[in-house]
C-alpha cells in the first residue's frame, strides 16, 4: 500500500487533482476478483479516503464504474496505458438513491 502521495495529470500540466491515500494492485486477477478486493478494501477505509486501483483485466473498465455507481462511491478518474488500467475512487458511503 502507498500512502499520501499526490496524483498529477502530467498530460494536462495541472497541479495535483487529489491526494492519494491508499493504492491497491489487483493486476493479474480476473473478474470478479478485482471488484471483490476493491469492495473489501473500501469497507475498511474511512469516508473521504482516495483509493487508487491498478488492474490488468479489461473488464474492470466496465465493472468499476458500475460498482462505484451502485455502491455510492465516486469514480474520479479512469485511465489506461499499455494494458494497465488505473482507477481513482473516493469512498463516499451509501448507495445513491437512483441505483437502488
């Protein structure tokens, strides 16, 4: 796990967009393991915590946005570079009313 590093958008040349609290690497795992590990990690984290997830399963591009929407967490950023997918998720809490 990585704690308290800054996330920069170097391509846009802007200042840090968020403070990263925890990194979870689920590389090499296939669906449904990445979502299950993210859910378990978020259950242990405090509200407002920023989680970076690194994955290699292309299905995470579909699974993580759905998971965040259904569980009420904010998907702040989703990127792909050379088959490595990165997701920045903010723990918000309860499911949104429109997803229940």
